[in-house]
């Protein structure tokens, strides 16, 4: 078993998910990969039927969900029970088909190729028709994703649809020249790419796509960066979606929308063809079930020579498919540690209570299924002993710099005491380790220039005639004019501004932190014989769009617990219920 983290997702529920009537033969709501393909094999459904069912739902529910009197870049107000969620930024239909479904031109596959009549770029309905012809002629499915519709986060290249990372950016050709590598693998497996999903930064908002809303309560956040991926699955607009997280953008919409999200290790899925891929980036599926997520991972995982990080996956994939491990009915012999660092009620406040309680109920369910729960207790810390023992030496300079009183320096920045002797003493006597470093406060590790390096590398490979550098991108992009706090005004498209003007590249702190955290956590899991660890995906339910966020408290922010994922551990988020009460912050005059 790959060691990782089970995240328990809890969302706010204030209104039911929308209902939609389909044909009596097949109900598209809550449909799974197995269910769709079983119906196709029985002759009850065709790939074309699947696409049309989802297009009908998109037409019904994916309109604007906020009031925007000053246009998409300006201020907004939420709409209670809007009945719309605005999760999809582009629909994979040629102009005549798009018009027949009532989608505006802005949802078109390209704004720089308005004719869009290249026969080498079939749209979703044309792909579905080819699949139906293949099945009629052979009686066989094209591959493991035959007939399955996907929304793709607009961070990833699709050769047939515009890709601008949510930016309103004037590329000479808004279509990239080729698919991202894993997108190509999905198409070869039979996936039907139905749409590009809206993205976010700060809140679930992009300059091109506007604001996405939570389908359970349209006044609340859909989950920032991969917001459209999460909401499109939650509202049954697609079967599954592809999301991305560099911080926590797979698990945030997973939590906020009560769906299943898998953030695998960085090395497992190629980042080739992704805007601004980072060394912390994870590419993964959001689906309705764990088994469906595993089926998608089977297709997209594996070595790609165009992404050097994936070389670490060679020889490390399981001998059986990921989906084959999703059929177990019992957990006998599985040991699961509880990350109480994220569940200690004494460290947080009433806003955290229901999510922690839901996780504790999930722990009891796992125990009933045979798992052994290793719990340090309500105020305990599963990993603290190992942090105290190993962090000083494995973090070395990063640890030393944090505690200058223990590791003094002279005026020239040279040690004025024997630091190595002190580290040796700490290794054998944990009482000498200074207080202040916990799982919540280790820190991500600074990475200077990484954002600019990866974005400009992407732009170089894309080869656009107009936008070739970060400077070009900034000059040819429209920014939000809404500058209110908590309005998502930092969303220019394509992520934040971190290190975009850097003139050098220095990732040493990030890699040192990652190695240190992996050594600490794996040592702890080995000594405690843990197969996995469990935590709330995040403690704070979805917040109201445009309202103040829950302030940081003891390392807990308003979104999710993503630290271990950024350090190379896979995370799986699964639904665990709904909150009944949310403590919303109100801005004082």
C-alpha cells in the first residue's frame, strides 16, 4: 500500500443539489464509470446520449450565479439560491452545435478561430459519434474511459479548446499546439473531453470565467483554484474532472463540494502541457467515487520523458491496477494514524468543531470495518516526537536560522558557538529542542524564481506569436477591477504573483524541506507501523463569497490542511457529511 493521507471532507449544506429528469432507461445523476459503461454494453445508452444528457444539465445549471453590474471583472454580489453555478469556462462544441444549445460565443472552443471547422479537431459530439460507430462495428469499448465525460481545469493544454489558465489573455492563438501528455492518454483511453473548468485565485474566480458558486449553497465558495472541477462533478455536469493543486487546490473543492478528490504524488502524473507547473504540483481526478478516481489514475499515471519528475515513478507503480484496490469490503490489518495536530480543539475555535467531530465519526466507521486506529488522544500530536528528534538535523540550516538564541551567530553571520555539538545533544535529548516547531509550523520552504521559470518554460514550448514571456502575459491580460478585500482581486489568471519578477532560481529550501519532512513522516509511520493517516480535509466550511475569511489560528487557515501533500505524500479526500452551522465572519465598518 502506498502510504498517504486520508482526508475527510465536510461541506456546508443549506440547500439540496439540483435535480434533473433524464430518460427512464438511464439516470445521469450520480452516474459512475461502471454504470455508464454497463448501460452502453447493454445497449441502453450510447456515448452520444451521455454527452447530450450532460449538455442538457450544463444548459440548465451552468449560468452566472452572482450579480455583476460592472461586468465580469468588476464588483459582484451573491445571489441566494441562484440555481446556477458557472463551473465551466469553455464547452467542447463547434459553433453550430454550441449555438443550438444556447451557449454564448464566449464559451466557444476558440476566440481566435471563430470558424472552428478543422476536421482534425472533432468536438465532443463528433468524438461520441465515432465511439458509437466503433462499438456498433466491434461490440467493444475503445478503452477504459469509453463514454466518460470530463471537465479539464483550464491550467492544462487541450489542442482543440482555448487554454489561458483562466486569464483574459490575448494570445495570438488561444489554442495550444498540442494536448498535455496525460490528456492525450485520456483521449486514447476513450475519454470525452466535454469542457474546460473554471479556475480561481483567492476565491473561486477567474478574470475570463468569472465566479463559480457552490452547488449546495450558491453564496459560498466552490473551492478556489480548481473550483470548476469540483462543482462540475458535484452538480453532475460531467462524470469526472481533472484538477490540480500546488497548495491544496484538488482537496479544497473536494471538501467544499462533497466529492472524491485524489492528489497523487508529484512524480506520478506528467505536468507536461501545464501552465506554471511547480515542483509541488499534483495532477489528479475529482469524481463521485474512490473507484472512479482510481480508474482515471490508471490511465494518467506513469513516466513521461517530457516531465523529468516522472522518472521517479519508473518501477514504482503497483503490479495491479489502482482500481483493483477499490473493491475491498474490510480493512482488517490496516493501521491508520490520526493527525490530531489538525484536530486539537484546544488550539482552534467553534468554527472547527463540526469538521473535527465528523472526522471522529469517520474514524469510528473505519474501526468498525476492521482498521486499527492509532490515536494519540484529543490533545495529542501523532508526529511531534519524531519532529523533535529528527527536524533539527535533517532541516539543519533552516532549523538553525529559526532559533538564533540556541544557535548564535556573530556579526559576520558565522557561528559563535558549536552548532554541530548542539545538534548532536538534541538528537539524544529531545528536552533540549526549542519549542515552536510543529507539523503546523514547519513551513513550505521558499522557492525563489520557480514560478517565473516554469511559466516562461511553458510559454516557450507553447510558441505563441504574441505572448512569449511573463512580461508579455501581463501586458496582454485583463486584470480584475474589483479591488475589495476578499474579492479575488489577486486573480489575474494563471495563479498568484509569487516570484514572477525574480531574476534567479533557487529551490534549495523547498527541496531540503521536502526531504526532511518525508524522512520524519516515513520514520514515524515505520516505527508505528502505519499504512495511512487520517485528518479533516479542512476544518472550516465553505465561506461566503466576498466576505472575510476565517483568520489563521495556530496554523489553521480558512481552506484545507495541505502541507503533507506539498511535501510529496498522496492525499485522498472523501465525503463525510455536512455541517449544520457555519460561523461566518462579518467585516466591521
